[in-house]
C-alpha cells in the first residue's frame, strides 16, 4: 500500500515536473518570439527612417541653390560645393531621362537644301557666375539668345536678369525653385512656383515673361505624372513653352570639350529649319562658355541666322501644347 502511494506521489511529481517543463518551454518560446518581434520592429523602424531620409534627399535632389545669407563663410563654401555637386547631378539627370525625346513637329521641321536655317541658342538654369561671360560673348558677336532662368534673390542675379532684358535677349522662365520634387508634386505646387517666378521677374525687370521651359522638358520622366495638367495650365496663362531639338550635350556626364560641344550643335543645326539649342548657364559649365564664340562663328558660317525666341518663332515642343485640352 505504502509502496503504491509512494509510487503514486512520485508519478504525480514527475507529471507536474513534465507539465512545468512544457510550461517553461512554451514560456521560453514566447519570450524568444517576443524578443525577436521586438528586434524586428526596431530594425524595420530604423529602416523606414533611413528610407524616409533617402526619399527626402531624392525629393530635394534637384535643389540648385538655397539662399545663403546669414551663414558663415565656411558654411557658405560648403553650400556652394554642395550646390555645384547637386547642379551636376541635376543636369546629367535632366539630360539622361529622355535622350531620345523628339520634337512633335520633327518631320515638318526637317530642312531641305536651300531652306533658311534659324537657330535659337537657349541657356537654362542661370543666372550664374558665367552669365556675364556669356552675355559679353553674345555682345561681341551681336547675337541675341534666350535665357530660361530660375529664381535667385541676390543682387548680382537681379542685375543679370535686367542685363539680359536690356541687351535684347529673351528672358524666359525655368521655374522658381528648380526642385523637381516640389514643382511636380501637384498642379497647385506647379502653379505656385510658376506665379512666383513670373511675378519675381516682372518685379525685377518690369517685363512680362511669355516663355517657359519645363525643368526636364515637357517630355520629362522625372515628374512621374501626366504633364498635361501643367501644359494646359501654361496654355491657359498664354505662356508658350519651348523644349529643344538640338542638344549641345553640356549637361551629360560625358564632359565634352568645347570643340565637341560645337560639333554636337553644328552637326544637328544643319538638319532643321528651326533649331532650338539646349545649353546651360551654371557656375560649372565653363566648356559651354568656351565653346560659345566658335559655335556662333560656325553656325553663322552655315548661313544660319541666330535669333532670340520671339512671338513668331516656330514652337519646338516634345509634347505639343495643342495636343492637350
Ligand atoms: Zn534646368
């Protein structure tokens, strides 16, 4: 009897110990699982934050220059370096996004032998530290061009907007901020940026700008949106936008020499009755400035006429404005 009850107690104890072991192992698994989930959450959280930062960086990737007023000299030079870096990235990006964009009127615009050739030199992204040199060269050759500028508040830039207008060049708009992320965020954002540059240039020069160049062109893939909303807005404002059908290549990552830039332009200019030539006016585009004199000479040697964009200029657009409601 006694033996049996001892056995019974022992059996009971073993059973409990087994149950406890099972409980412990369940508890341990639970704790491990919770700990793993906890670390996974932390990991994902950190990942989300870092992706957000990356996204912010990409959204503001196209900042040309922030206004620098109260910063120290060191901060200023860092800013300028960052600006130049971003500028290069921006321009190569702009260029590389749509290398094969063709003007909507490509066929009708092809030149036949004997057709007069009209060439419109356009400079995007200015004013910059190179604008004076560009204007001086244009002056020297008595040639007028078109500047698609962005919004810069410093006094030197204000003088340059005025000089562009006073010397008979066409002052066009190229957005105020040139930040793709914000300009193309929504139609409202685009309209706001547009009004800002339009009003600002009117305030500074007393002249109304009638021409626009979309950052990235009307065929850009950067906006990631249908461009028709922006196009019909410009149509409603009586603004004509110009893309280009000849690219100097000064914004590609290839770093063309001045002579190569000239060749890029001259070899294409002969193809069209109207050529709108894409160039850039930024601090770093020295090759463009160095190419300009020879480029003008070689274009003129073809018998082509160099002119600023005006009311009667044949429109060169990748997406035709009249194809949009
Ligand atoms: Zn641009």
